[in-house]
C-alpha cells in the first residue's frame, strides 16, 4: 500500500499588501498575491502548438481563475487561493493512487514513501537482487512526474529534482540512490 506520509498544508506568508515572489525556478515564477497565486510557466512546459487552448479548457474545469497563453508561448495561470490548495492536494492524492498501483503491479516493489515536499522518495523492495534482475524500475518513472509537478507548483525549489533511496526490505539497508531527472539514463 502507498505511504500516508504525503501531507502539505499551504501557509500564507506575511506581506505588506505587496506581491511577494515566493521563488523563481528558471522561467517558472510563483507569486502569492494574497487572494490569488500566480504561476508563470515557460513555453517548454505549456506543451505543443495549440495546446494552450486545450489547457484553458482544463484550467476552467479545475477552478483556475485565469489562464493566459502569452505571446512568447509561456502561460500565466492565476489560481484562487482555495483552487491552488486544492490542486496541490489533488496532486498528492493522484500520487498516492499511482503509488498504490505501482506497488500492486510490480512484484518487487513493496512500499513507496514520500516526504511532505514530494522531493525525497523511499522505495522498499523485496530484495536487491530480485529488484535488480527485474524491470520493475520502469514503474518508478511516473513518480518523478507527480513529484516534479508538485515542486513546480509550490515554487519552493531552485531545481526540480526527485531523490530516490532504494531499500532492501530483507536487510533494511539502502542499496541505491538516484536523482531524477539527472539520472534518467541510469536504471532507477
């Protein structure tokens, strides 16, 4: 079963009615404007040509106040505070659901835990040899998509990375660590 450790509660920062920039991640900016949270997403993350219109429809269906595709192809997404908190919660729920599927589908993966910031993942496997001899590592690739999306949306980090620790359940010892996307070419 998936871990219950993924908990995040948005805490409003104190400002003097001025926009506070919470963080800048490359071209991704997350700003707390009091009643709204504004996320500026670079064109590389907006997706393919004409995707903006499809994204607008998805945005409207998800309680996003405003979705603007900028002339440079980037997007500016304005969330009402509650919709923003709900989106973060939905990402955690989707993550937990996906982890349950991975644990039930891949025989060597027993349990997956995640810290509150969805940055550090601990994967418990039946044993190192069986895991290493299998292709079950492929099941873990989707983990970074959820964790990376969450990290982008919170605007807390300079780099979007997910740190993995693989634990042999029979010995209790860590036998491998990975950082995605850096180690993407390596077997997770």
